[in-house]
């Protein structure tokens, strides 16, 4: 039985690049949905629930960094940057914003396909894997509906709280430094960010932990950052976690 097609949302305002990438991926058995603006791309990501998103950093209506951060507000889908920007600072900024991979233009066709397949395997565990519900303790996070529940009751999170939770879930079990979390949520260091980070983490604990004073899941790594532990998929399988 053949492997299901991988679906990719491609966000790039350059028609020739879209045509090229579409042709290359189609020849490899992938399905490609195109968008020429950031807003169109975000709408397609929400509607199509792809296996991977490819985004250029230079878009006519918004910066590709903002597209990445917006996607990371509500999805763990792998994101690959395909950009003419080749500077180290651009690459670091994109990865800090939530991208999983970065490929500069011009690019090799075989390398593009190989990187996509590797990211889909690692980040999603197969078609649709990046959209599974996850659990920790009494909490359920549904990326499809952007819904968080505790003991079957909907928990209302602010946009910043949701971005923090998304960052912790995406790197579950790993320590995220204060700087990484600040970059993830606010985009760049600003005065007061460290203080705000502590406040919002406190809010998350009050809403999600059984005993916020003695958290079981949102753990402080003193002097370093925070870590989310005890994360499980809604349905255990031999595929990777979110």
C-alpha cells in the first residue's frame, strides 16, 4: 500500500518559485497548496492542516517571521523557511521564531525534497501527526481547535499564555531558556520581558496545575528557564510525540 501524499502549504510571492517548488514536490508525490501573501498562507494552514509549511521571509503584506510566530500560536506543524536571505542573523531569528529548518535560494531540488521528508518524519510522525491532541496531567491541548481543557472544562488562555504553552509543548521535556521563550512570544528582547515572562508563567500554572505552588508539569529550571514534563499524545502509537 502506497504512502499517503504529504500536503505542503507553500507561502511565497514569487510566482516562478511557486511554480518550481510545486513541480518538484508534485513529481515526488506530494500535494502542494500555494499562497502569495502571508494572510492567504495562514488561512490555508488553518484550513488544510498540512504536514509541512514552506514560507519565504519577504512577503508583500507581512514579514515571514510574523507568519511563523502566528502559526506557532496554535500549531506544531513543521515550518521550513525558503529564502534568499542567507545571513546567519536571519537564520537564527527564523529558528528562534519557531521555524524547524532553513534553506536558502537558490536550492537543490533533491535537497529540498529530502529536507521536507525528514522534517515530516521528525516533526509530525506522518501525515497529520502535527495536529494530534496532547495531554499532561488533567490538561488536554487540541491544536486543531486551539482549545485547552482541564478536567474536561475549557480553560481560556490569553494569546501570550497560549504562545508560551505552545512553545513548551513543542519542546516538551527540554529546557527552554528565558531568552528562547521571550523570543518565541515577544519576538525580540525588550525591557521588562523577563519580569513579564515570570508573570505569565505564573498565570499558566494557576490555570493548568493542580497545585500552582508545587507545579508537576511546568517546571522551573533555576537561573535557566522552564520545562514541560509528563506530555503524552491523546492516542499512543509508534509515531513520534508532537
